């Protein structure tokens, strides 16, 4: 069974010719959504619809895609709020120190004193820098900017992230 990784969320349709609006979760949309790219749409747990990218363009802050298999709004409406995914085997090898978002989500987050903070819940891809949301027990999520002085170490094999929480970032600090 292939291992699929999220590359975007289909948030809506666009027009009447089967185009979908995607909130991208990939750092390389021009590669991931290239004409002919093979992706899947996760319909529900373990149930996938294979699709082939026919066209890709950017509109405002969204990626707009059409698929060879679907040509009308009626055919793609069922994909609203579904995840667009790629087979992990089709991804290129990453350089040292690079990782896919899906490899990080769920990792344990510790401060430099080895105190457990929480688990990485989400990575928000923002223009200035990415923001990592850490889910904590009985507290608001901790939002950390992805900058070298905050994200100190990422160990994919151990699923462990070490961070330095800058003063003022944690309003719930003891």
C-alpha cells in the first residue's frame, strides 16, 4: 500500500469547467502540480481517487488545478474539503536538513532544557516565514516562527523537535 503525503487541500471549485481551488501545503507547487503529475484525492480513510493534473495556475493566494479525468463543476464538487496527496515514492530525495511537512506533523516538541512542550499540530506557510503550531495540554497552541534562533534541531527518525521559546512568544509561560 502506498504511503501518501498531503500536498494541498481542495477548498472549493472555481468556474464551471472542473477547476478546483487548492490551499497548497507544498513548498514546490510548480513541480507538484505540473501538467501530467499523478496525485490522489483522499475521499475517506483508505479510499482514494487517482487524478492527473491537466493544468495549473495561480489565482490570488490559491493554486487552481484541472484534472484530465474531470471536466465539469458537477464532477469535482464532491472533492471540496478533501486532501490532495502524492505517493511518497514519487517524491525526490531531500538535501540534508530538509524534510516534508508530513514528516514533522505529530513530532514531539521539547525546549532546550529537554522539557516536553507538546506535539507539532500544523505548519502554516506564510510569506515572511512559516509558523509552527504546537498543541499543548490544557493551554493554547504555541505558535513558533520557523527561524534558526527558534527551531534548533529537527530529528525526523526520533520524531523530536528542539526549540528555543523566545521571550514573549509564550503568553502562558510559568
